[in-house]
C-alpha cells in the first residue's frame, strides 16, 4: 500500500543535513507509524517500519562521515560496512528498539593504527547521532563504538576462529549475534566475506551446535503446565506477559539455529522460514503455522509497554494483559503451544545431527 | 592391673554401700520418670523452635532489620516466660474459676511442688515448661505480622497481653477443660490453639500497621521484597521441622504404649507432602519452582497435621499435607491481592493451614483413634457423620473471632496511646539502627546507612 506521508518523510530523511532535523523527522515518523499500527497487516507494517529505521541509521552514518570531514579527519580511508545486529539485523525493529551495531572494514595496506582511530571516532559519532535520534545504546555494549566490534576483516576472521575454538558461553552468544548481522550501509561484500568465514568455521566445528543449542533453548515459551499464560508476578509490570523473551526471542532463536545449520544467510525470521522450506527442512504446512504464530508475536511485541525516557525510545518487551482481548489471549496461547512444538523439533533435529 | 582394679572396687563398695542395698524403683515411678523425661525433651525441642523462628524471620526480611528481628525473639521469649509464670498458666490451667468454661483461675505466680505427687504421671514443672514453650511459639508466629516496621515497645506490650490473656484463654477452651473441650473439639497439638491464634494476632497487627514501604505500587500491584538470606530460611524450616516432633509427638505427654511414635510418623508424612505439593503447584502455575513457596509448603504441611496427627490414618496425613501445600500457595496470592502485607507468610502458613488442619479432623479422623485419644468422634469419611466437622468448624470460628477481636482491641488501643509503627525515616534506615543503635551486619550496612543519612 502506498503511503504518501511515509514516502515524503523517507525522502526528507535522505536529504536532512543535521542531527536535530533527523530527530525531528524520526519523531514525526514514530507518531505516524504508531497511528498506522492497528490498521496494517503486521508483516507489511514491520517491513515499512524497518525501512524507515534503516533510512534513519543510514543518514546518521552519512552525517557522521560529513562531521568527520568537517573536523578535518578526511573521508573513510578504506571501504567499510556498517552492520546491524539483533532486531535491526533481523529487520524486526519495533517502534522503539535499541542499537546493536558493528563495523567491518577492508584490511588497510598501511597505517592500520590510523585507520583504526578513524573508524573508532567515526563510530563514536554515529552512535551518538543515533542516541540523539532516540535509539538507546545496547546494554551489552554490542556497539560499533566498542573497539571489539569495529575491526578489519582479517581481525574479524581471527576473532571468529577464536570464538569457535573456545566456545565459552559468551563466545557462543556473540556467534549467534553475528549470525543475525546485516549490512545497513557501505560495502555489503565485506559482510558476505565475514559470513563466509562464519559458515566455513561452522563446518569445521560441528560441535559448536551443541553449545548453540543450549543457548538457543534457554528462553522458554511462557506457557504453564495448565496451558495458562505465565505472567509477571510482581512489580510495576505485574500481570504483564513478557512477549519479548517469552514468545518472540525463543522463536527467533529456534529458526536461527535451524537456518545456521543449513547455511542460510537471510536474517529475518520469516525469510529464514521460507529458505528452510526451500531447503526441505521445513514443510510448507509447518512454515505456514509457525509463520502465523511468529506474525502474532511480532504484532504483540509492537504493542508492548513503552518506556520512553531521556528522549530515548525504549520499551520493556512486556505486554500488559489489559491490552489483550479474549481472542488475542486464545490466539497467543495456541501460538505459544506451536512455539513449544518448534523448540522440541529444533532440539530433536539438532541432536540428530550431532549424534 | 587386676589387683588395682579390685582394690578400687573394694574401696568404692565401702564408700557407697547404699548402692548395693537400694530398693528397685516401682513400676509407677519408672513410668513417671520416663514420661517426665519425654515431656522435658519435648519442651526442649519446642523451645528450640524459637531458633527456627529467628532464622525464618531474619532470612525472610532485609539485612537492615536482621539484628532487631533476631534479638527481639530471644527477648520476648524471656518476657513470655515471666508473664506465663505470673498469669498465663493460671488462666489456662489454673483451678476452677466461677466461669470455668471460659477461663481458668488460680496458680498465678505458679509455685509448683518440687517433685511429682503420688499417682501423677509427671511433675507439674515439666508440664508448665512444655505449655510455656507452646505459648512462646504462638507469640513468635504473631511477630510475623509486626516484621520490619513495628516499634520495639509494641513487642513488649503485646507480649504481656498475648501471653497473659489471649493465648491462655484459647488454650483453656480447647485443652484446659473449657467449653470447646467439652464439645469434643479435636486439636491434638495446636493447629488452632497455637498456630491459628498466632496467625490471627499477626493479621490484626499487619492490618493495623499497614504494608511496608514499597510493598505495593499505586496501581495495586505487589512488589516482591525478597528476604536477605534464603539459606537461613531453609535452615529455619529444618529447625522447626525437628522441633515439631517435640510439638506433636510430645503432646502425647506420655510414653505409654509408644503412641507418640505414630504421631511422629504422621507428622513426617504431612510435612513431606506439604513441601512436595507446594513446589509442584508453584511450578505448574508460575512456571518456576519457587524455593520460598516450597519452604512454606513444608511448614504448612506441619501446621495442618498438628491438629490431626493423632486422629488420622497415614494416607490421610499425606492428603492433609498435600492440600496444605497447595492452599498455602494460593493463600499467599490471596493476601497479596487484598493488599495485606505478610512479610513472613505467617497468615498463610499458620493461619490458612491451621484452619485447614483443624477442619481436616472433621473429615479424616477415625473413630478408633478418636477413642484412643479420648477426644471427640470420628470424622465424615470414617463415620459418615457431620458432627465432628461441625465441632471443628465451630472451634475455628469461635477461636478466630475471639483472637481477632482481642488482638484488634489490644493493638488498636496501643496504636492510639503509644503508637505502633516506627517513622518512615526509621523504617527506611532499618530497625537495627533506629531501635537498637547498631546494625546486625555492620560491615555490609554501613555504606547504605551513610547514603540515607548523607
């Protein structure tokens, strides 16, 4: 569906030349999209929303590059790719998602220290720009401004090797984060090469699957023994259901693990499901029902409680049960049952591969 | 070597010739002696339950109140001993009063004979001690409603009234030959007398005190104020569990034919079933196997089986425990819903389970065991008669109404005259500092205290 307001705003985003203007545009688009939410099918809404987020992030990077030039630090010394991880990587950002980002750049032939400094400074400005625009930084510090996540290709490859060699809990978590990586700006080829290393390493370290499985199934579907929803018991959110970690993330994790095993490089969960069907790992019928459940989780996740503060857009991933109608509750329960079924299938399939 | 031994034995025979000629004690004396030892041992076990209450209350509350919570239990147990000696015992078990159905009258400032009289099955001293320990347990249950916000002085005043009047009157009604005893109310070791009484006093206190700062949000949702040491809480349950064998099995007050073993056996089953049921229901309903709930369930099983341990078959003890475990889980939820702050879960563990345990007699008691104990009749299942259940119901309602009214009166008047709750500042700083001037955990609390004062 064509949405002239959104297209107009997108156009303005791509030409705005200062951060305040970008912030202003984001506020407008937030308001606009929020109003649209109840009227659109969730998949389409999600796509349009993420298109806008991508545009804002891209613009933030361009503005940061210009700022660097203005400060006399020149233009990027080597080609690079600005990466999004987490929900941004999966094209599943909500109206209020945080920043999870990284950078991969071409190995410099000379002055590698200077290049490193350039990208460090650039990324600091990008992260700051995005913060001004209302994106809170990742609490786990998976950020391009963190020098651990801003590396030339060869160092990335070495880092991946190291993670695969010593799959401690944190390393496994990082590897799963990398799997969701997507290039939002710059040389997409660089990410492709990074992913090449990733999947080569996967083939050489089949045992990593066991660790990934443990990590992937850590979050449980919030469905109780009696088929009831498991709600928050205490605190301000008492009675809410944690859609993010009790429905959405477990499903994302399950589909991601299946996809990694097939070398699928798509990052969005629904696209991954399509690819799994093509690879013959998921039947059309299963993909349809799991897809339906996932769309519901996406929709409910967009309705979770907003916690905007300090000019940052944020939400806690929890849905107040007051917002759930009887029909939605029933639908959520049956979707959570499907989610459980998927988790069992993932466990079975992955264990089968391991033995 | 042999020579030396023979010599030593010879000298001993000369020194203690009486040993060789002493008369064998009579069977009655032996019986009295064994009973006395048993009741004395039971008293010691029940007194040791105070250690359980210290750890239970401390573990379930915050660090800043730890010293206060622990210390005041020792203090009030000591005070209770004096008050019970002076008044309480006389109100419960003293000689005839004009209205003997309502309370006893006599034996104030109890002055017991130094040994058991001819024909007594134990000296009155051990009986006094045993009963005192029960009163002190009931008192410590009541403190659950005071926790973390009542003034130290209110503990002192309430100890006096509770130990002198409220508890003894209930004990007299059911155990001291009062009117409920005459009706045949069955409460073997005190589900009602000790636990329900303590819990209702706690209820009155917590209602009058109002919830702790930060327990409930403006929208009515509850916050979880976690206790500072779950190991203390678990250890407290073990201490109470062990002590409970004095509490229940000791309530036979006789060695007799070994019936106390049967009582202990049922007690064990009830406790186990309570813990298991609570953990399962917590896992099934909330998705988490909550430790606090499991501990509460074990205690609830013990509380519930307390009334019925001598009256029911082993299978019924298991059922009573299982129901208590589930009941305590929902009871905690219920009190949270009606916004009653119950820091130690006294209302649910001792109140709800105490009511259930008392009523359970009316359902599960067997005629055989009722005849053996000599109180009331068999329950609904064994006899098909509703009579005993009605009597049990009556005792719960009447005792409940009396304790609630008396506790509200005493605490309400106290609140008016001298104040009941500490100030907001004192509550936030913690009672260790405000009531006693020093923290229970000085190293850990120093920094927090400075933040508040600075």
